[in-house]
């Protein structure tokens, strides 16, 4: 089941994003982000995890957006993940 939790307005005046709580097929990932054609982002939180872990995952994914990681293909993934916390 896919539930729209909340549409947040602009984040730091530059990023629109939508947050969804979805049961992933397993526990391999707490969250994921997909860019949309219109410049917005969809953040999917794995509903199999407890609420506190989903909140932490949301903060992590928002850091990726804030630091513009989706448009930076120069840095190694490990460095990008470390920056996002």
C-alpha cells in the first residue's frame, strides 16, 4: 500500500518533494528517492521499519537533496552517503 504522508512545500526555497510510506518487499533499505521529470522528488520510506527509523531515514534522504547529490556524479557513493549522515 502506498500512502502519501505529506507534501512539504519548498525546502530551502529550491526543492519540492513528496514523502510516501510504502511497504518494501524486504528490509534491505529504509528509504529511497526518485527524481521526477518536473524537478520534484519522491521520497519512499519503508513502512516495515519502526517510525523512528523512518524519521531518521527521511532526514538522511533530505540531506541528499539539500546537498544536491542527485546531480553530482563525481564523488564516490561512499563519500556521498557519509555526507548525508
